[in-house]
C-alpha cells in the first residue's frame, strides 16, 4: 500500500459480524487507570538500567578535523588517479600531490591517536591512511613511471 493512499482513505472503524461477536470491552474508568499506575517509590525501587558507556572524551573539533582531513585525502587520491591516467603529465608533475598526500596521512595518524580504538572515525582514518601510504610508496618506488 502506498503512503499516498493513506491520505485519501477515510479512517473509520470497520465492524463486521465477526467483530461484533468478539469479547466485550470492559468499561474502565479514568480513576481506575490512575490507581493502577506505579507510584514514584515503586518506580525508584525497580531495577536500574545500566547507563551507556560514556562517549569518547575527544572534542568535536578533533573529530571534525579528522573527517575533513579524511575527505581531503580521498580527494587527493582521486586527483592522483586522474593525474596518473593523464598521459600528458610527467611523474614529476605529480610529486607535489604525492607530498600533500604524505603530509595528510601523517596528520591523520596524529588525529587517530587522540581517538578511542573502537571509534568508527578511527577505523575510517586507519583505512584512508593505509590506502594513502600504499599509493605514496608505489609512486616513490616508481610503479607509476
């Protein structure tokens, strides 16, 4: 059923012969419902739910910097890929790009040290720096010449 169909349909109670033979609903008054509620003492005596582990103590600025540097590194990797595909460019023309990749990966590793090990951002940074390191080493070794 489409959601649009819900807007045009009229919401009415459908009573059929089957439904009329069902058990009658008891009449419950509002006061009876209020009396059935737990008191604050009963609520306080109920077993406590464990609080979630406190969030990482890293500042939002560090997390934002990690995200922006990761995005920058991915963009540089994409630029390197396009530069390598362009046969009119010499490998020396791409050296500044590779140097930038190397600096970004070093900065990302510094940010990763500030994050908890199980942080998803730390895993993302780890993946980005691994790919960046491999591509920089391939370029320096001469695989792309």
